[in-house]
């Protein structure tokens, strides 16, 4: 785990250690998700006899992006079941999910990919602004390239050097997206939007005050888009919350106290 992410998600790290995990800090680069992935793959390659890297997002070499998407598809399977019980139909009008590497969005979209009536919206991290130089909005800033063993969209210079991303959210602080999402972007099957750090924070506090739910900072990016779309009164809109906000309380408290 990136050293920077260990600090900003200290409650998660404490839980992992309590459950018996050894958390090794990645000290290279920006010390975030990209660098943790680099170090994990490097260790896997150097120690193939007793090491296997279980990838947590829809990135990396084949077959891992596909495998993770299938594991995560339990999300969209559950959405269909619950919608059937609540509305009589398995199909919503919209499914909205945040997007970093893309496991959360892949899981939320998976069982709706062939349902053309369902609008899919992925929300990336704009960081301090798309053109600020501190962003992680890959579909706006990326170009085709090879990264972590797969061809996809990557934030990179003209000579292929990866550009450091920025997001207030550790889970979205990644300079690329999984190949599945690159395909959804290029085929226009999904709409790709973005939210800044500030917009995500405002949306998180709005949800907390209206519903008593503290979302993960990743998911708060998706919530922001609810104010940007003119929904019809009968639209059934699903926003996937990728996790609880307990892990992000240090960041939230800084915002409250600033």
C-alpha cells in the first residue's frame, strides 16, 4: 500500500493489521495506488514460487481484469434482484458509479452491459480540476498505452512516461482505467463524467446530513453527478456506494476543521 495512502486511510490499515495482515508501504513515486501496484507486481515476478498477487481492480495483465469484473458482478446481480422486489423491474434507468481503476464501476455495470435501455455513467476524479495538472480524469487526459500489463487509456506524456495523478480519494488516485472501461468509453456505451475533490467532499456531507450515510470518498464523486443530470420524474436511478466512509474520516475531519 502506498505510504501516502497508509496515512490517509489509517483506519483501514488498523483493521487489516488487527486481522493479521502485514502492510508493506510502497515508497516509490507518488507513494499511492499506482506505486503499490508496481511494487506488488515486482514482488510477484521476483518470487513466483511462493507469491501470487491478487489484483483488487480491473487492471493488470489478462485474465485479471476479466476475473475481477466477474467477482465484482455480484453488485449488479444484487441490484437487479433488489429492483425486481422494489419496482417490479430488474432494469433501472441509470446506474452511476465512481471510476478509478474501475472495479466498483465494473461490478455495478456488469449485468447491464447488454441492456441498452440502462444508461451507464462512470465518474472519475477531476482532482483540483481537469486542466490543473493535479487530476485523475483518465478519459479526459489519457491516451492509448500499455500500463501494468494491459492496453488501455493512460495518463502519459508524448514519450510514454506516466503522469502522476491526483485525487483526494486514495481509491481513485490512479493514472489509468481498466481495459473494459476504455472500451465502454470508446464505444460510447457509458457516459464518463468527473467531479473535483471539493465537489466530492460537498456531496459526501450532503448525503451524511440528508440520509445519515457517510460514504467512501470514492463514491462521493458519483453522488455529485446527481445534480448534473436532468432526470425524469419516473427515472429509477442507482448510485453505487463502494464502501463506508469510516476509512476517510481523517480527510473529512480536516475538511470540517479547515
